[in-house]
């Protein structure tokens, strides 16, 4: 049992099923979301190099600001064009 809390003002935790992880990332598209904090792009550059070496295709995305959730259209684009996503948090 894993409990993950949503940091976006979740008053009451919602139970959600975990999505099964792929056995391999080879051939899959992985979205890399830069939340616009300093040096997040540096982190994602390193992650991207590792993913490419594993055979994954990557797509880069950037939030307009780290202080608010990603806009709906950006979330939709990521969800419809990627098999997985990695979000860069830097501080």
C-alpha cells in the first residue's frame, strides 16, 4: 500500500489505482516537463541522455510558471502524446 498525496490543495485524499509501469521504455515516448524552476532544465538534460540511451524517444515541455499547475492544454498535450512523463523539480 502506497499513499501519495496531491500537493495541489487536496482537502481529502482521493483513492486512485496505480497505473502499471511498462517493462521497458525502449520505443516509448517520455515527456520531460520543466516546471520553470532554476536548473530544472539541467536535470532534464541528464535524464534525457539516459532515456535516449535506453531507446526511448523524448519530448520536452515547459510550464509557464512553477507556482501554478500546468495549463489544461499543456496537460492534454502531454497526456495524448506521451506514454510516461518525468517532471523536473529543482531547488
